[in-house]
C-alpha cells in the first residue's frame, strides 16, 4: 500500500506565567516604591529567560503609620532575558509594610558651677528626623537624664544621657552630651587701691552657688539722690565687674 504524508501546522502559544510583586517595606514618611523585583508565583519561565523589575503601585499614603500593611501591585514586568510577548502574564499583589523612621535625640552640652546640692537634670535636647510636620509634641513619655552627670558634686567633665521618649512611628536613638562643672571663682581679698574722687576700692565677695546655675552677683546699694547739690559735692561711686568703689 502506498502511504502519503501531509505536513501539519504547529502553533506556538504564549506560555502561562504568574508574576507576584516581592514583599517590601518602607519607613514612615517615605515615598512608595515605584519599581521593584517580582517573583514567579505560577507557571514557569522558558529555559534561558529571566525577569527584571516591574512597575509597582500602592494606595499607602506618605502619612500612613508604622505597622500598617498595604497591597503592592505589579505591572509591566521587564525581562532581563526573553520577551514578555512570549508569555500570558497574570499579576499578583505583594505586601508593602510601613516601618518606623529613625529619630535622633541629642543631649545639649552645657557648663555649670559646683554647688551645695548635687547636679540633677540637663541642658535640653535637639531632635533630628521628624517627618510629616511632626514635632516633640507627637512623642509620648517625658525627657529624663542619666549618666555620670547625675549626682555630680565635684568639678570635672561628665556625661549627660537623655532618655524617656516613645513613639509609634519612630525608632528613637539617643546621643549623649557633656557637662562641665567648675568651681565658683575664688573670693579676692580687700584692697585699698585709690580710685578717682578719693574713694577706696573694696572687693565684693560672691556667695556660693546654691545649685546648678551661675552664681548670683551682689546687689549694689542704691545711689543717693543729689538733685540739688553741686557736682563737686556728689560722692564718687565706681562699679566694676567684681568691685564697688565707695567714697571716703
């Protein structure tokens, strides 16, 4: 029997492929990712083909709080090797997670006098990293200080360590400051230095500081009124940084 063969037709159809956005995260206050990696969630790639990045979109707003999650939708995947036309692509959402942003709280450096009471507290703090119009009023807790400065009684350099704040949207990092305590100025002995007008120079004794603040300067007695007296009869009063010259 004579057999005759006839050629048929082979049709190449697109290969089924499911592409899913890789799960990602961004910090509070940051922009959503616009492109990113995808993974094969169904079907398969032909030998030698590989995926690049896809366009990404999400409904998460820039003010979305830390801890929330949103759909991350891929589209228009690019191929590092191969062509998208060879695949029937279905897209699946990934997950976009919002994480805390970094906020840095730094203790301000300061100086003070050694007093009769041990040092307590600090000089304040500065903030770096607030987003979306936030400020210190958006933090919970209250500022406190630790470190070698607390309870210090002697002159020297000490550490100011801030702490005490908390936030749902920020990871808070604290940076130490420094405190320098100095002994109050020594009291100078009185002298009889002559001053213009025939007065006598008297050194003023400064009282010991009563706490972590600058020592108080002495109170200068009020100058008498000589509205009707000739200028030659008005006693001479000279006031300096640490002395008062009184008339004889």
